[in-house]
């Protein structure tokens, strides 16, 4: 699958597109422009990739078991193919931040929470972190291990949980206006709080809608907090 990179140095950022969109979506909707000062100053190097949403979660013709299997295969693609490309640019020990809006927020959160040893943190904007509504009641290991609402509450291991409890870059943002569902962000924050995983939940006002103008504000806002 194609990938696009922006910048020459700095903290790597891996961007997951919304809904069924592609790797150039964040450029078309000027989210890349919104973080351009960080890119040009050498503080940030951003990468954007395709997702499998149009073939998996959003594909009504795809059987639910295959939808879930594609999520697992996509996760392997991110760790086995995309991450090595980023590390070729940024160093063998580089740990990118992940980010996305809407359904991209789910993908970004899932990538980080499954692999806190590989990624530094997540900026999740206007997301939902429970994908069961897309799967018509189907449930198996592929669903469980790609559904933060399920696996995070049960995380009690001696490896990943201690890493997450040392996190310094988990930002969960949502508006409370049209088409937003801030309760989904609140639920994720409640799960993290119960597990003593440090994070920032930032719910913006009732005038903040589920739309690009706000995501163009949220992403640079959170990045400035992390990169300061």
C-alpha cells in the first residue's frame, strides 16, 4: 500500500485516515498544512498511510470474520512494513506517535495500545474505540485483540501494562457538537484511569463539531503539548 512522508527530521508521526479514505486525505483536507510549522522547523516528520476500512469495517459485503481478520493483517502491515520504513528515516529505535480522526482515531489507538514498545503515544481525535457495532454480533480473537474497549480492561501482564503506565503522550480529544460522541472518548479515558495509565482527556465545547476545521486545531494543539 502507498505511503507519503512529510519533513526531514524530528519526532515521527504516523497518521491513519478517516473512514474509507486514503493516504492523501490529510493533505487534501489541509491537516498537513496545520502541522506544517512543526514539520518545517524539524520538530516533526509525518507519515500517512492507507487503511483497510473500506474493505473491512465499512464493507457491508464482507463477512464479519473476514472484517476482523483484515484488522489483524493491517496491524501486522503497520508493524512489519510501515514501522521499518519510518525507522529507516528516523533511526532504529524511533517510536512514532500515532494519530487519526474519527475511524482513524480507532486505528491509531489500536496500534499504540497493542504496541507501546514500538510507538510512543497516540493523539486520538473524535474516535470510537469499540468496533463491535460493525460486526453484527460476530466475535473471535481477531475482534478481541483489535478492540481497545475489550482488551484494555483485561490488561494485567508484566510487560505491556507497565509500559503503558509510564506513557507520556496519550491525548484523547473530542468535541461535544454536531455528530460528536464525547462519551466514547470519556469511556476510553475511564478505562485508562482504572489501569493507572496516564493520559489527557480533552473535551472541547458544544460548538465543536465532528469535522475538519476542528481536527486542524486539535492535532497541532496536542503535538505542541507533547513536543514542548
